[in-house]
C-alpha cells in the first residue's frame, strides 16, 4: 500500500455512475440505510435529491448530533506568507498577481499566534502559498515547536510535502494537514493551474495519504466549488475519504467545501454553485460518512453559517483575516480572498450558543502528542 | 539395546535403528506423521537414512480433527 | 468470488474437522457442505492407537487444509505449532488461535498479534481467530494477516452472533476478508453473518454434532449462499429511527 495507489475515475465515468443512481427512488433508498455506499452518495448528490433537500437535512442533522453532539469546533487561520510559485487562475496569491507580498518572520508569526490566543483561539491553521525557498519545512517545524505547548491543535495548509517531511512536522507538534485537490476533474484542473508544481494532479492527489502515512492525527481534503461539476467533485471526495479510511484508519478525516470568493485576479467561477447546492453536498457527504469532520469557513456569510449550525458542519473558522500579518495590522492588504462572515470569534461563538450548541475551542492538546513514541513507550510507568 | 524417548514415552530400540524402521515397529504409516528429533524437524526423504541416536527425543505429530 | 491471499474459493463456507463421530461421517458431511477449506489440528500421535489417522479420508486436492494452532496458550507456543504444521506439509496457510483460558477458549489479543507479526515475517498466510474487536482487526490486518476471523460467540456455544455490532464495524473497516468463526450454532446464524457482509463463515461444532451432520452441512451451505445472495442483492434497511415524512428541519435561511 502506497499513497500513489489512490486513483480517481475520470469524470465521464463518474457521470455514468451518477446517472445509474439518479432517480427519486435511489435517493429515498439512500436516506433509509444506516450506511450507504458510493452509489448511495451518487443518488444524494444527484439532481433528484434537490426536491428532498429537507429530508437530507433532517438525516444529516440526526447523524451529526449522534456522532458529534451539540458542539461546533472553532479555529482561526493564520496566514504566514502570500508568496507563491504557482499560477492558479482562481487564487489571489497566484504568482502573476500584483499584490503586497510578504512572509512573516518567525517572530511576526508568533505575534500573530499570540493575538489569536488572546482572542481565545486554541486551534490554529497555518496557511501559506507555495514558495518553499521562502517558507519551507524548517520554518514550519520551528514555528510549531514554539507554538505547540500553547495551542491545542496546529494544522497546516501549505505546499504538499513528502512523507518524511510530514513526519518531521508531526514530531515538531503539527497535528493535522489540509490539502485540497481543488477539483478532481483532470481536464478542469489542467485548465486552471497554469504553472508551478501544483500542475501535477497526481502528486497532489497522493498528498493526503502521505500526510496520513506520516502519522498525522487528522487530514483534510476539499474541493474548490466553482471550478467543475460540484456533484462529481462531491462523489470524488466521497471516494477519496473512503479510500483514506480503509488505508489509514488511525487518521481522522475532514472535508472542506470552499466556494470561490472574489479575489485578486478577478477570476469568474466556471460553474455556479449556489447555497442550496452547497448544502446538498454537505448533507450528502455527512450521510455518506457519519464520522468525517465538515468545515465551513468564513468564505460563507454569517446568515448561512448560523443556519447550518447542527445540520452537518462540525468546524467553523471565525474572525479570519486572510492577509499575512493581518491580525496585528488590520490595514494590511494582500489577502487570499475576501471573507463573507466578518463577525469576531466572540460573536460567532455567541450565535452558536444562541442556537443551543457549544463552541469548542479545543478537543486535543498538542502538548500531549508523543514526538518519539519509542522513548515514550520505554519510559517508566506512572 | 538403547533407550530413546518418543512422545514422552521411553522406548527400547536396537542400535542402528533407522527412523523408518522405528515407525514401522510402532505401526505408524510414515506418510501420515511427521517427526521432530531432538527439536529438529526431519525431512521426509531422511526417514530412511536417519539412524536414531542414543537418548533421542522424538515427537511424532499428525493432523487430527479440529475446528 | 472470495479471494484470500490470492487464492479463490467458490464456497464461502469453511468447515472444521473436529468432534465428528467418525471419519466417514466427517467426510460425507464435508463433501455435502461444498466447502473447499477445512481446519485441522496438530496433535502428537497416540502411541496406543498409532494407526488412527482420520485425516487420510479427506482428499487433499479437494480440501485446502488450514492447520490451526489450537492448544497454544501464548505466541511462542503458537509459533512452534505453526512451524510444525508447515513442516508436516500443511503449507503456508494457518488459522492462528491462542487461547490461554481453557474454560472459555477465548483468544488472547496480545499474544495473537505478537504471533501474527512473527508468522507473517516467516511467510505464513495467517488467518487469526480473534475476539470481535474492530481495532484489533485493523492491527492484525496491518501486521499482515490475510483475513481476520472474529468470533460470533465463544467456541462451541452455539449462541450465534452476539457480537453483531462489532462485527459490522470490522466488516466496514477491514481491507482483508472477514470470516466469522465460532459460535454459529444454526444455519440462520451463518445466514445472518453473510447478510451483514461477512466474506465467509467457519462452522464446525454445529455440523459435527447435529443429529444428521450430512444434512446439517447442506443446510449451512444453503444458508451461506442465501445470506450472501441477500447481501449482494441489497437488503431493505430497517429504520433506525422514525423519520418524519415532513421534516421540520428549517432551511428557510437559504438564499
């Protein structure tokens, strides 16, 4: 078993799979089962399920409550750098864009983290464009070492790395890795990734597995909605999740559904994904995998995020700034995208409480992470 | 005569007795058992040539019914 | 078709060879069962009855022997028995069982995992008998087990599948085939395991001690086939909770 063994059928084949399971009866069947397989997921993502959206919501809500209780995890992104060697049509950090570029020094990054800590965050997501010469594994390892005793969880969303690099970051205190395929449609993928290492579809596809193989506690996958057929990207993510579960059972999994937001470069979505479509996708994946963490970021508006509390998503970002250094210096520009929910973390949490849910700021302590399991095992018993 | 131990029972054999001869004296068909001699598993093609040493500890084992 | 370690099996019923009233009855029952793999045990030759070789009635071309390590109380004993079985011409296939508690004959998870790690390295095709513990199943799989054999209920109890909830998780998670072993006392139990998606079942006592073992063997074969067919056909699911026909979940916030 190697990370490279995961493959995704081409979209024509996924389309045929969906067409075989796109009748109302298929949707009703999928809503009845305790566990559904990939054909059930296809039915829930199909146009036939649109008319049954309330039923999908009800089932998704029940499953979510049973597995996660009345809780929503809270985190904040910490943007470290907006340098990027890739040219991606949809991204504000794309190498061709004229934006203020900076990479935070370790001290600046620490300062940003301390601001988030002061605001009550215990889970941070370190984000950077892909420019390994400016921000590489050494940087991340050093920053993780400095932060891991102060934060409960430290995730990264940076360039894809090798398995041994992930292992090194895990040892330094990084708990989870997010790496989004953006789209599983090879044709569209090639169309929107113009230059840079990100053009290698297969290397990126194997990245979540590499992170899991390295021992990460959690791995996140995702598709950027607005590029390809969202139904088929949803199906592909279901397949990806199922494969990762089978092969890396120790690693918890999450899925993100970022919808394209206005960004530098003025890219217009290739397909329109409205809120109803987004919710259908969330409900379908929740019903398909009761245990997967589902993220809903500040790309979405407060109204939508409040409405979705309890229906499927389990983790919300809050108070986000997507420009490096933006927490200490709100006047800074150079953001990845403009956010849709401008509330502070306290406001987000208050609204979650209002809905009868508990905003959870941590559910693990990175400081408990055993960096060298061999040494820990040989330590005298308490 | 000399002594060996087979499946924890003491047995008297003549010197220079081969394994195959010993099995036949016991009434055991050689192809239905396999033999460990002093902790070493004996290959089937050595049954005819192996001369049992004084004090040898033999284990005669076979497949039986089991779930 | 069922494939374990590269070998395919038409029948998803595995038989046992213990507890039959005679070799003749055993042979007839196993023939009637259609099974292609049978477990066998290793024992010292009984010097008082040295000609008593019941296994010779079975055609080794027809039945793949799956030697077990029954009687082993720890990993070291199991490894020794496994090596002996291989030397005895048992091939690489092995049903690993480590049962330190003589009363229940429940398997020791720690010793079983240890023995699996050793035996896989030595080239054995290891099928460990285990309690229905999903994490243990994954650990055994990761250690290289060719299949996992969770128990339905303790050996010889005929209690059926008391561990259904855990076995369902094992079936859902495992990459290797899942063979439900032990405790299947009636064909309906075997059918239940197969309906749940088990890849195969192993039955010994219930056939061996039946009033008519040959007919019971046939009954199990039919049950296994029926259960598998039902699984593949896709069972209508039982409702786990009453679903309101007009759900109240509000989606009014959507634009």
